[in-house]
C-alpha cells in the first residue's frame, strides 16, 4: 500500500495554465470562440450610467435574475418562448450590469456567433468558447489529465460527432477554477439552437458537465434561449 502511494506520487504529472492556453489556440480559427473581453469584461456602458432596458425591467426580468443571484448557487433558464421579449438580450444586459456593479463577481457569458449553422457546429462553437474561457480560470499549475491532449483539441477542430466527443472530454478534464474567493456566474446563450434529434443526448451531457462545473466551483449557471437567425455580436 505504501509502495503504491509512493509510486503514484512519483508518477504524478502537472500541467501549466500557459500550456493549456497554447492548446486552446488550436480552436481559434475553426470556431472563433468568444474573446476574453466579450466573455468577462464587457460592461456595455453600465459603468458610466446606463440603466437596465426599461421593457425588461417592467416585466420583472431584472428582479427575477437578481433574486437568483442573491440566493445560493443554482441552475436556471430564462426562456422567451411564447413571450414578447428576448432572453438573449436580457441575459447579455444583466451579465454586463453585474460586471459593473459587483467587483467581487466573475461573470462569464458565451454564445454561438453563427446561429444559422447546423446543430453540431453550434455545439462545437459553444464548446470552444467555454473551453477557451474556462482555461483563463485555471490555476497556474494543476494535475494533468490525459484528456487535455493535443489530439482531443485537434478532434474538436474537425467538428462533427468526433469533435463533440472531444469537446466533452476536454470540458470534463479542466481543473477546478481559481476564483480568488469571488462569486461565479456562467451564462450560456443559445444552447437550445444546438438541440435536435441527433444532438439531444450530447446537449444533455453538456448540461450535466456544466452543472458539475458550476457546483464544483460554487457558481451559478444561467441558460438563455435564443432564436434562430444570423450571427449576432452578442
């Protein structure tokens, strides 16, 4: 038993965040993942006096989202189906508002740039943005997982079923985040666009992985639904 523990200690390998960054660059040209500024820092004018959109405020959207934020971490969905408002815009504006008013919060928001692509491609777009930006939250050095391999990143770039499988493996293998005692919110917009019969199981698996990431890092997870359409800036 002692020999086994000693052997595991000797064979333990680590990975640096800088090396993980190098791997994420492989997916940049294939899926144009959401940039760091867009994902974490865009305050959309709320830091210079902008107010939450009046129509969304009157509908109680801000109050509903604020209520989730002030309670223990949870997973929730803002769905605009059969309602006359945009969940995408509401999530975008609320994330920007939180960034401006809560310096102790880390707000990460991702979305698919191309909303008219096929469901598998949209799913791979979300994988790439999540992986690219989750990597920035990794510790400077962490235990290496074999699924954080160059081969898996190359498979993700190829897209399709093999890319989806690789994306799930990479996401699961990412280490716990280094949040510095800050509060975390992950906003995923447009996942509903990636869900068709052929991808429904993969979307379900992604929800499980993201739920585990949020729980493991004591973070909130918000899904906002999106309508099919051409590329949006946010």
